[in-house]
């Protein structure tokens, strides 16, 4: 059996860590077992190489390009679930979206952005929350943009098709009944919800990447893997792109400090921020 990557010599770890930092902005955790990660195994299989050492040897020989990006995509942590984490989706549905829809300056259209959406569960959870919150707000529309570095994750997100296992990870039964239909043993997001959700490939660490203008930016469990300088750059860009009266939502264990240009909006477990004036 192949030894874990951190036992294979610091040369390979340093090489891969340098790639993820430079291209994807995130730090490769050395404790993570790459050889038990199905996405890394899948990559080795696709590239027809037997070990991580062989893969690194190939990467070193090639000019930096598609294969390097594909490796970085496979090395990003991609865990996600429907309505994951604290009660932020309840708060969105019952408080935040109704408040935004009540602002006289608004154009009857809300944009919610799931940045680092992985396989799409977070983006569809946002869409369900917006759909329910705006059900009685006549004339209001919403769009959800899901973006990620990983093309493979985005393909699943775009399909809107989830296994029973995915559904069991967090989706309440009432939302399942209202927003999914079962076909071929899988659960498909219904068309009326799906038409409000689009996905795009966007590398947050790319200085030239255009960030969408959004009322709500959800960037959870992404920036905690970034180096402090990169995190600050991304937060600065999010702040410049988002609406000044919008909301930034981070993961449960993530915070930003005032130097990033945001102020905390709640003391609860949900990490909610507003752009500072
Ligand atoms: C742990 S998952 C979090 C998914 C979702 N936000 C959640 O909390 O359920 C992190 C996601 O961030 C994405 N990611 C990592 N670095 C990125 C970057 N530079 N640009 C865009 N997405 C990135 C990964 O591909 C992965 O899908």
C-alpha cells in the first residue's frame, strides 16, 4: 500500500503545497491522508499513475497548465451538505431576506452568492431559503450564483441530482417534498427552483477573477484554508463587489477582524457580517 503523502518525502509535499498556495490560494494540510481521499485516487486513476510520487514527477516535467490546475482542484477539501452548520438558513429565511426585500432602494431582485459551493448543496439551500422567504413578496425575484474552483464539483452542482446519502446529510423532509423529485433512485432539484440557480467556475485566489455583485455572500469553510494575506485579499474583493447593505456569511468557526472591512452583525453562533462604512 502507498504510504501517506507526508511520509513520502518533503519534496513532494512541498511541491504540492506550493501549487495549492500559488494557484488555489489554500494551504495543503500535511495531516490529511491524500491516499485515502477518493478524489485524489480518482485523479491518479485518470492520469494513469500509480502513486503520488509518479504524479509529482510528471507535474515537474510539464509546463504549468491544465494538469496542475486539475491537481489543485482535487486537493481542495470539498465536504458539504444541505443546510449545513448552524441555523443560518432559518435566519436568512425569517429575518435577513425579508429585511433586504423591505428596503425601499431595492430593485425587486436579490442576488445570493455561494462562493466555494462545492457540489451545490449550499447554493440550493440558499435558493430554497430565498424561495420560501419571498413567497409572499409580490414581484420579487432572486438568483443564486454558485461558484467553485473545481470543475468536477460544478458538474454535480449543475446536474442538481443527489443521492439518498446526500439528501440524508441535512435536508429536512418538508424541503425534500417541496423542492425535489425522485427519478432513477436519485433526487432531482425541481425545475422551478433550478432555473434560479446558476453555477460558474471562479477561482477566488485569481486576482483577475470577476466577483459577482451580491446582496448575500456566503463563503463558508473556504477561507479558513487560505493563508492570511490571501484571505484578506479575497475579503477585500468581496467587500468591493457586494452591495453596501448586504450580508457576508462565514462558517461557524470563521471570523473576520475589522481590518478586513466588515463588522460583526450578531453574537450568535452564525457568523454574520456587514460591510463597514
Ligand atoms: C469545504 S468545501 C465548503 C463547501 C461549502 N461552502 C460548505 O461549507 O458546505 C470548500 C470548497 O471551496 C472550494 N475552493 C477552495 N479553494 C478555492 C478557490 N481558490 N476558489 C474557489 N473555490 C475554492 C473547494 O473546491 C471546495 O469545493
